């Protein structure tokens, strides 16, 4: 077996064990907390899984023999996040304008922009967007992409990471009934049901394709610009989409609804077309730069 094949096999085994242990610990924690917290079991379980997945990143990086420099986390470049954040919002702007011009989404006149509720929501959305961007980029582009890139091409690594990144967005299960019996192993039951739901994502293929392209775009940024730019851009998209959906309402009988997937009423064909346009622009820009460098020599 070739070294690259052995590397893939080792990575799959380590990742599988990492996820299994995270689910086991989360299932036990959610079982223990469920009787003492005024929250649904599914919410407690999902937060517990995220907690143990985050805590497991450090030993997983060591198992994958990746340093912070290998993952792109060092040196720390918070200024890149500051620059990437407004760039991400600017990239979202044409999509927002299309939704508004077509009437697919219209401003919600019930929103009080200077009210405490809205400002609190905005602050929470800003904080959560940074956390989501940081966590998901460390996991997908910092850890997974870096590990695959060691023994494969950019195309192969970004395709795998983009596919996994898109797939996990459909990792969701039906909430348990309020009177359902909860056991220490109930977390495994819910996670298994969530994986089944993920396999049924064919009905949302338009959203899947858009998320895949977005994942590949983040891989491109990780390869050529750096992980901290990915974090800033990712956080901006999360924040921008949440705020746009908060201040608008959807026209459910709009003829342009085909442009938007049913996954979140935002990501769909229109996003895919826009991302493909960005890829074309990036490819032309790199070609012009290489020609300029060749002419200078």
C-alpha cells in the first residue's frame, strides 16, 4: 500500500474514532443534564456534541501530526479577519440586491432597528458568526484540508473537504417527542437518525451544490491567502445571512423562488452562479498575474 493510501486510511480511522468518542461523551452529558435543564434534549445534545468536537480538536491535531503552523493558525493574523469581514459582506451584497429587486424577500416593517431586542439579536449574531467561522474553518480548512493536502492535489483535497462541508449542513434529525424516554445511549440514536437525514439531502441538491462551491472557495482562500481570511469571510457570510433574514420576510409565491433552495431559503442556484462567477474572476486574475510575472522575467 502506498504512503498516500496509508495516510488516508490513518486519517479516516483517527477521524472516525474522534467523532465516535465525541458523540459518546455528548450522549452521556446530555443524558445527565436533561433532567436538570429547561431545554429540549435535542438542543442539549447538539451543544454537547459541539463542545466535545471542539475539545477534541487539540488531540486530533496531534494525532494527525499537524502543528498550528501547518494548519495556518500561526502566526495569528486578526487583521486578516478585520479585512475579510467587510469583503465577505460585500460579496453577499449582489445576492441581497437580487432578492430585494425580484421581491423574493421584502423588508419587514415590524422590525425596530433601534430597539433593544434587535440590537441584542445583532450583537448575538455578530458573536456567534465569529465563533462559527473560527470553529468550522479550523476543523475543515485548518485540520481536514491541511491533512489531505499533504498527500493529494488541491483539486482532490478541496473536493473532499467541500463535499463533507456541504453534507454536514444537512446533518439534522427530527426532534424527540416531549414524553420520549431518554437513555444514556439516546445520543447515538439521534446522531444515526441525523446521518440518515443527511443521506436524504438529494431533495436539496441545489443547496448542496452551492454549499459545496462555497467550501471549495474557502479551500482556495486557505491555499493562496491564508486560514484567517477564511475565518473572516465565513463569519461575515453567517452574520450577513442571519441579519438579512431577520429584517426581511419571504414572498412564498414569488416566481423567482426557483433561485433559492429550500434548505435555508437563501443558498441555492443563485448563490452557485455567483460563486462560479467568482471562480472565473479568480482564475483570470491568477492567469494575468502569471503572464505579468513571465513578461517581467
